[in-house]
C-alpha cells in the first residue's frame, strides 16, 4: 500500500503547481487504470480486459479539475474532527 498524499502536495496542487498535480496523478494511476478497464472480445470470443485510454483520461482530468477548482482546504469533511494536541 502506498503512503497517503501529504497535505502540502494537495495544497500545492490546489494552487495549480504542475509537479504536485503530476504527483497526485501518479499516486492514483493504478486505481484509475483499474476503473478504466473494459472488456473486449476477439474473433474467437476470448475476453480481454483492456484499458480504455479515453475513459482513463476523462477520470484523471476530472480528478485534477476537482482538486484545483472544487477542493476547499478550509472545510472539514462530515464526521471528522481536527486532531487534538
């Protein structure tokens, strides 16, 4: 299991830092690839799961768009609390 993305990387991505956005895209690439797999069949009826590159690109673009334009670093998600010192 990979390490979580640090808050500094997310905040840098929020400001449009291309290195931070690339880091996030790389972190989520295996998950996005898994979501992008589609079944394809050859002429003999054999099934192959191949990555639909257009769908992969759409998912990745949407993730990065949401980080840059919709992520609110000042809002705490429902059900979570700030850590206590």
